[in-house]
C-alpha cells in the first residue's frame, strides 16, 4: 500500500467524501460548505448550507443532494451554488444520506444531547423519487455511514454506538427487511463507510484514529493508522482504487474538532470501489 498523501489542510470537521466528475466532493461541517478538490489539491467551494451535520450524495442524474439537518430537508445544489427543495423530512436532526441506482434516497438520524452525552436511538427513512418519505428502519443506536451494494439489494449502515455494521435487504419498493449484523467490530466506532468490488467495507474510526477494511463477519483485511480521527472514507479516483479519508483532531461530542485540523487525505489501495455511497 502506498503512503498517505494530504491534499487539503486547515479545514474544520470534514465529512462525506464523494468521487464525482473526476473530483472529490467534501463537506466541511464547521464552515457550512461543500467543496471540491482535484488530484493536485485545488479547492473550489460549490455549495454553502448552514447545517450540522452536512452530508451529501449524488442521484442517478448526477445532481448533488444535501441532507440539511437544520432545516429537516433534502436540497438539490445546482452548479451555480443555488439550492432547491428535493424533499421535506418533517423535522431537523438528520445525518447521513445514500442514494441507490434507482434514485431511492436513504437518510438516517438520531438524537444526541451534548449536555448529558445521552443518545436517543435513531433510524432510517426512505425518500422516493416522488419526494414521499417513509420510515424503514429503527432502533439504530447511532446511525452513521451508509452504503448500498451495486445490485441495489443491500443497505449497510454503521452503528457507531454499538460498534457494528448492520445490513438490510432492500425490497423492490425500497423498503427494508432482513435486519442482521453484517460485522461485529468490537471496540470500533464506525463512522463513514464505503464498499469495494470484493464485497468488503472500509470504515473510518474517530476515537481509534484509523481506517479499516473488513469482510462480512468482521474479519479485518487492512488497517490504515491515522494521526487524527477518521470521520469518513470513500473509494474513487481514475481507477477506483484511490481511498479518500477525511479526518480531524476530535475533542468531544460537545466541543467538536480542533479548528484547522481537518484534512483530506488519499492513499492507493488494491481493490476498487463499488456500489453507492
């Protein structure tokens, strides 16, 4: 495995890396920005949405969709930086989003009280292409990164609080069934995830400062040590074998990250990416 390369320094809480149109798209939650970065490290801000969290996905037509937690809405971000409504989620408090190849969006969320550190278990809603919203999973302690297999048949969800990856079968109408533990990760706290062509999952881990590749069942295939918390990872690049890891120095759930500690990093791996994130 090649050495890690730092593309961007000096950011805040960076999250939700996505490879699209030969660039990485990354959310800076601290700044309320979505920016792109190319292979030379050139940065361009493409959207400004004041939301914490601030996660993104691309629909099958290539539109950038943002889960605006503060507004409780999904927004389409146009190339000129303007936004328009995609769906009304009904209330604030949303986190990750993934859109499958049919255009179905899955958005998760959970309650957290920074004063007490207590979590209210969350779940996942399905947002169909007509904008209708339906709950499809519940009792996920801290739902975080999500990925969908290339055949649109399985949704994998990271539960950071319970230290596992959950899997659900996706029915033809987009609803979920067959809940199961895809991988028990022990003391890990999986955050953003992605799938590769061998069926393994890469997950980023904030408290353990690492990015780990696991097979179904939990067997560890690769581990990349980081010098700061790993918030998310994604596979992309010209050959699909560039792993992008976003990280920052984490303080606490109430204090967030150290200002200016956010980085966008890349490393070449052997197996290319697959599926939807």
